[in-house]
């Protein structure tokens, strides 16, 4: 059974590589920007 799992994993890997070669790599989601806190209190009192 372990042998079959290894064969299936290899087939999945080959299929993934073939698809990447034909269609290009999978699109990765763009990273979300990190919000930067702004201390606005000093500007209000001036």
C-alpha cells in the first residue's frame, strides 16, 4: 500500500509540472498590505 501512495504522489508531481509547463506557474495571491498605525494626536493640537 505504501508503494501505491508513493507512485500516486509521483504522478501528481509530474502532472503538476506538466500543467505548469503548459500553462505557466500557478498565480500566487498578492500579499495584503500591513496597516501602519499613525499617531495623529500631536498634529491636532498644534
